[in-house]
């Protein structure tokens, strides 16, 4: 027996010696991120997330019995919850491809009740060849272009005029000369449609996305994105019956970025059906109750159009810029036979349009950045709804946000 244990021990020591002699796998790990403090003043109550950190638009007038507007009160806040850490790992070639892993998070939380809680932003594995790239994991939705998004000081990054979400996905990119062609299958998690991530999963079809980018020169980018998704909002009706009704929708955008030596100009337009998961206005609505006894519903998407433009200087240490955005609720293509659940499956169902104008200036000195922005946002709330669910007779309310942001990058 003693001989047996001696043999096992000798084998372990020999195996350990072999492992110690093997060449270590070359992996380069880089930690980066920033610490950011935001000081915020709003002139009225706003629709937002995380105590006003992520602003969408001003809230509608809400009158008390004396006829005073409950939402007319100004407010201020200080937050550091978007401070961020990013780990990037560059490893050895596998199958002839460069390998990269990225893990990124901040303290924004998953919802208001978990503000300051750590949340996952991106978690990807990427293989890069000369003309091909394969990416898997949680990353920016293809409707959000990492090369052409608004550089606002505000953390909302141009929402609700710009699509913004991070999703689980598999994407393949092919470079063809001055063109890049991207195809992706996309899931939902934290950025989800009404009905939650289950609505997409139960439809048995991922969000299908494609993008074509064209680089005619080093300072010009043109492109289009298009996608299709379907949802199954419920598996069971309120009356306990099986339901398999689905809603379908298309998403699309077109973009331009021109960046010569002294300035950068960006233009972006989108047409969305059921763009709720991209933090846009809209979503879907109930078209009809097809069986009242079983509470069977038929759905239809809400259509939304958006435009934004931005110009800013490429100068240092001072940068000056201005962002302008407009989005409009176009309603539905079919008449609604019922107004049941109006607003239950959409964002801003009573908003006709929103526009924003936000000038900014940013000062950078090595790792330190100080930015200031005035964000003037107006929302037009309809006082009636058409049969195609378009808000009518809109009345506007406005908010001015004064933002000062201090960041230290590492």
C-alpha cells in the first residue's frame, strides 16, 4: 500500500514539473475606465431613470384640485453611479484569429430600487481575422453604431432620438474593400420589449439585424441598418386560456459621419416599429379583442420616426458642440377597435413629438475632463387619441437641464 501512495505522489510531482516547463499563454490584460461625478438641475419633473440620471423628456402637466401643476417643481441632484471599470484581455491567436475578451460594468443598477448597485454593461468574446470578425456576448445593439453616436455630456446619449441598448448576440462582420457588412442575431435582457425578455424568447425567433457601412474616405462614414423582430407578449390570457398571438415589427436607420481635421458632423434618421427596447417612443398596442370570453388579443406595432444632428469641434483642450433631435409618434397602420390597455405596451403613448437642443463645452487636460451642457427638451402631449393611436391637439411642456460633469479616466 505504501508503494502505491509513493507511486501516486511521484506521478503528481512529475506532472506538475511538466506543466511548469510549458510556455505560459501570452495574455495581456488592461484595466481602464473612469470615475464620474454629475451635478444636475432640472426646471421641472422629468421622465427618467435612476433619480434623473438618465433623462427622457419632461413630464406632462398634472393639475391638483386648485389647478396648480404638480410637475412644475424644479429639482437638483448629484450622482456618481455611472463610474465605470473595463477589463480588456488580448490573447494568443486561435485558428489564425486575434482573440479579445472584454468585461465592463458600472454602478447604474438594474432598476431604480438597486441604484448604485453594480451592473453588467458588456461581456464579449471576439475573434478577428483580416476580413472577418465574429463577436459573441453582451454588446451594443446593431442599431446603435459605436462609430456614430451622439457625444453629449448627458448620459442619455441622445435618447429618445437615438437607439440605445446592449443585448446578448452573435454577430459576424465581413470587410469588403471600403464596405463592411454586419449580420447579427440578438436577444433581450435588461433592455426588453413590453412583456419582458420572455416575449422575444417565446416567439422562437431572435431579433434579426443587418448593417451596411461604407467608408469612401478616412473622414467619411455612411451606412444603413435594418432589422426584424416578433414578440409573443403572453402565453396565458387573463382568463386562464392559452394564447399565441404575436406582434411583428421592423427597425431601420441611416447615418452619416463626416470628420475632417477641425470638426465632426453627424446625421441620423430612423423609422421604428416597436422600438421600446431601444428606449425610443412607442412599442405596440392592442388592435382588437378577438375573443372577449377568453380575453384573446390581437396586437399591432406603434410607428415612430426620429432625426438627430450633431456638430462639434475636434479641438483640444476645449471642445464645443451642439446636438439637436426630433422624434414623432406616427401612430399605427391599422385602426384600433379598442382602447383597452392604452399605454400598457408602449412608451409615451400620449406624446405626439419630442424635440431637444443641447449645446455643450468640454475641457480636457490629460486624464481629467470637465463638461457642461444645457439640455432643453420639449414634449408635446396630446389631449385626444385618434383611431390609429396618434396623439391629437398636442400641448407642449419643456424642461431645461443644466449639467456639469467631472470625470477622471484611468
